[in-house]
C-alpha cells in the first residue's frame, strides 16, 4: 500500500513539474543584432577630399601694368631672395606675419631714392621696378643680403633695399629692359613675389 501511494505521489509531482523538451533555438542578443545589422546595412562612404592646391599653381597672368595689394597690418621683413627660371626671373620678399600693403611700380630708369636722404642710387640694368611696402620694418628682423647682384640673369640684374624708414620698406630692381610682371602673394611663410617675364624675342 505504501509503495503504491509513493508511486502515485511521484507520478503527480512529475506531471506538475516543468516539461523538459528539446532546447529552443537561442534568440539573438541585442549586441548580435546590432553587429548583424551594421554588417548587412548599406555602407556610407565619405566624399573624397581634394588635396590642397600646391602654392604657385594658380598664378595670375603676366601684365604690363603696375600692381598693388596686401593686407592691412604691421609686418617685419625677414629676408629677400631671387631666382632664375626658364621664362621669368623672380624676386621674393618674405614677411612675418603677413604681407602688408604694397605697390610694385615700373620706371624708365634703374635710379631709386635712398629713403628720405634725398640721395639716389643707380642699379645695374637700363630700367627699374620699385617695390614699396607700407607698415613694415626689418630693422631687427631682416637677415641676408640687402644688395643682390645677378648680372647673368636675363632680366633681373640687381635687387637692392633702398629704404627702411618710418614704416616704409622699399626695394629697387634693376632690369635689363622694360618687361611685363606677375605679382602675387603666398602664405606659410608670408611672401610677396614679383616675376619678371623674359621676352621671347
């Protein structure tokens, strides 16, 4: 009797307990869903970034006129350089931190005033160009030559600083003949560039 009762209780408990069936398929977790969604979703690519234009690539045309430009502000002159290229001779005046207001004027002779002294200086060549910068000085910052000779150049024969006085800095360029110019500025470092076109004939 006890055995029958015990077996009956075990049967009842087993019937009321949880049913053990085959394992259900595991549901994907939220992180799995996110990974799967990102892997199968559309890929958004960033538009290509154009590389910066190298300095000196988009240059103005040569013009047989005077030029002016620059930024309002005070600057120090740092140095001056010249270079000879295939189709032009180049004069560069470097500043910090900006290229201030400037004028570049052609003249019939390579004769330039020496500051406010009233004296003049004649440079090599038969014509001239006067580069004048306003609100600038190189009294404590300029390094390098202030009188640069290159008589072997086709156009630019001499470049000389003719003034650094009361906020005005001037450079005279002695040239072999009247020519057209290309005047522009560059950044990093700040530079005023004067290209003198070599005549083709």
